[in-house]
C-alpha cells in the first residue's frame, strides 16, 4: 500500500514538474511546495503509525471538539479563495480544515459503529449516525464546499452499507436523500453550482462559461491517445487552456502527456490501495479497526474516482483533488495521517489471525 501511494505522489510530482515548464524561465514553485507538503506528510505518517490505533477510540471527544473548532473557526476568520471560505491563512501557506475533518469523521463513525454495531437494524441508530455526519457536513456547506460535503456523505453511507444496513432503512434513506437534494437544489445551491450540474447534462449549454474547465479537461484527455504527447508536450496545459491544472485537473495533464497508459497506471495505484485496505479490514480483530480501514478506503476510492470522473466529463466539477496526486498541502498531510492510522492497524494485526469482523450482506 505504501508503495502504491509513493507511486501516486511521484505521478503527481511529474505532472507538477511539467506545469513548471510552461513558464519562461521555468517556475517549479508548485512542485517545491508539494515536495515540502509530502515531507511533512511522511513525518506525520511515521508518527501516527506508531500510535496505538485504539487510542483514537479513547480520544474521540478531543477529535470531535477539534473538528468542530476548525470548521466553525474557518467560517469566522477563514480566508475566501475562489468563493469558498475554507482556508486559514498561515503566512505564505494555507490550511484547509475540511481535509482533516474527513479523517475525523471516519474516526467518529468508527467509534459509533464499534458501540452500536449490533443495533444497526434500528432506524434510530442510523439517524444518530446521520446526525454525526450532519454536524460535520453543515458547516462545510456554509463555506460553501459542495464537493467535500458530497464526499463526507458518501463515505458515511458506504460505511453504513458495509456494516449491514437493512433494505427497509436503505429505502428510507433514499427517500430522505431525494427530498434533501430537491430542497438543496431549490434553496441552498449557488447559481454557479447549479450551472455546473446542468452543463454536465448538456455539455453545449455554456462551453465558454460554466462548462469551460471540464471541456478543456476532456480535450486534454482525448488528445493524449494511447501513449500521450510526452513529458511537457501537452498543449492544453502548456498553453494554459486548462484552468486549475495543478489541482482538480492534474490527471488531465497526466493523461495528455502520458496517454491511456498513464491513466491506467493511476487507476492501478487506486485499486492497489483499495485491495490492500480490504485485505487489512478482513483481518482486523475488532469493529473499530475494521471501520477505520474501510472508511479510509472509501474516502480514498471515492475521492479518486470522482476526480477522474470530473476529468472525463462524467461528474460535475466539484473541486475534488486526486489523493496524493493533485497539489494541495492540507490534503496530502491529512491523507498521510489517515494512511498512518491504517498502516498502524495493519502492522498490529497478525496475518494469520482471522477477523471477528465480517462484511455483511444487507438483510431484508
């Protein structure tokens, strides 16, 4: 798993190095900042991996308070970037609390599932779990950061499914979800967010406005062909036709320069991490450990594939970075912390030990 993640960071650094060539003279400041973030992330990973993961189960009140302070604090004193008040300005750097809140939510839900695993057949338990998620999602929506809110909800829902959500409850959640989407569309989504979704349904709706970024990304992906144009030879990125190339659309840069083979390598990295997490989760001796591993796998996989979907034009542009690939120090450090917890769990779980936790089929 660590090798796969290391490859992902290498792929990301190659993409950022390519973007540095589009300036005259070349400017590798993005790559430099990413390398610093990776260095901090490695240190965090090593420290966190050495902590007994069951300590997080005892520290859940501190985790909850920290997440709450960060998410509320950023609404009060945070810096607004591209219309979203989601960052703390720290000198020449910024800190994005929602990236750490994602890991925090996984830990909080893991604690809850550990204590209520045998009560998931009760709808009240599902609602209580939803309340924990809502407490994190609501301040994120006020930033507004729709992409992160969607990820938080999907990770929570995925954890419910893995732990054995009843079909009757699944139907109830679907109805509540549809009503929430309808209300959110009417009263809470900003016009630019609605426009992005409508543009996905009709790509020719606003090709020079809301649909421009995604259209350029799709062009870049298509231009790469099988083997790509070569390092630093992508026209969409080098000629600056592709906005946010360093973050949301870095996979499109990679696709144009390294083709289908490069994208396949990215997908292979994601699958390697997910398969390794599944293997670790099945060996976990308790529900808390398994829930943490499953939650991290869901977060990593959902975020990676939603980002790829954005780059391929099949998912609305939600501002979701590719884990360990896209530029963004907060995301790198937060995912490194999550990976450290999972690595610690893997290291403390004997390979021969059978798990007391089993993935459950949704009962009727």
